[in-house]
C-alpha cells in the first residue's frame, strides 16, 4: 500500500514508466518480504541470545562479589561476660559531628540461638538486641580516678 493512500485515503496512479522504475528498484534491492521477515526473526533470536548471555554474566558477577564480600566478614564469637559496644542507628537520622554511633560498654548476660544477645549496662535492666549491632569493646583496663598520666615529653628547665 502506498504512503499516499495511507495519508489521504485516496488512490494514486503513477504513470507507467514511474511504476516500472519503482518495480525495478524493488527488484534491485531484493526486497522480498518473506526474506525480510525471516531476517527479522533471526535478529530477534540473536537479541534474545544476547539477553541470556547478559543475564548469565550478571549472575556470575553477583556470585563473585558475594564470595568476595563473605570472605571479608569476620565472624563474631560473643560469650557471656564480654564487654561490647552497641550501635545506635538513630544517630543516622540526626547526625552530629563528633557524636559516636557506638554506645556502651555493655556486658553480655546471655546469648540466644540465631544471634540474639541479652546485654546490660552499668545500673540498667538487661535487654535483648540483635548480635549484629554489637562489636567487642577492646579496652584493656580502666584508669582509676585520681591517677594522672602524662601524654607528652616534659622538658626540664
């Protein structure tokens, strides 16, 4: 169907010599509609194949990244009596420049299966938290009150 007929809904008769030239051009380009349809189906199948390869590559990439990430996670072995710090996630909403997101130290009272831990602070009631919100408190010892340590070299005059 001619474009003219699609637009104006009227038939257009070309002179015979122009029709012959159009027919010759179509034959020269080899515009066989069955061949063009077959080529289009082939292109669609190639596109589907490329999509499947991209899916497989993404799956392989995710597996490698997961392996790398899991390799760098250090396991936590929390036991009763250990000192831990608790991550305060509410400080993300109201950030302060020098506020630490870790509060504590707390002492582990008991551990439950599947990562739950019961902790208590100084002068507080024990409560349960997720073990992933805890990290070990690595302070060696507390400084007794009244003791003064010098942090730098003092020069005598």
